[in-house]
C-alpha cells in the first residue's frame, strides 16, 4: 500500500523524497514530494514537523528513492530516520515507517527493526 503512495519517486534519475501524513485511522491527509540531488535527498525534519502539525497528523511515512537500484539503507539514511522519528515524537506524531524505493525493491525500516 505505502509503495503506491510514492510510485512517482521510483524512476527519477536523481533522489527524491516524499512524506505522507496520516490521521489516527491511517487515512491520508496530505503528501509532500521534495527533489534532491543526483545522489541525495533530504526533507528537513522541521518541514516534516511543520506539515504534520498543519495537517493535524498522528503519523507519517517518509520515503525516498535510490536511483542506484540498491534499496539498502545507508548510514546517512539511518541517521536521518532517527532524527526525524525523534522530532516527530516531540509533537506526538509517530513515524510509522521509512521506505527506500527502487524499481524492483522496497526496503521498510519498520520491517528491518530500525523503527
């Protein structure tokens, strides 16, 4: 289900990120996509928190693509996800999952036990 929300991130030649904001029942309240560079993407945690508050979200799912085709999380991906989860928790919003997307794979931080 979550992969379908971010299908537009899969094919670009540069990294892109997206955030889905959810209500307490898991319904989509809003979606933001952010373009990155050739090999990086980042959504500032402050932006994610601001959007979450504006949508009155209770949860968020963040995703980004890896144009390289490898869906393995880098140390930078892990560090960013930790910081984002803490920032959202401070305003009582749960980071439900962080996804890395490629044409053939989707890696879920929740499934890996990283959230």
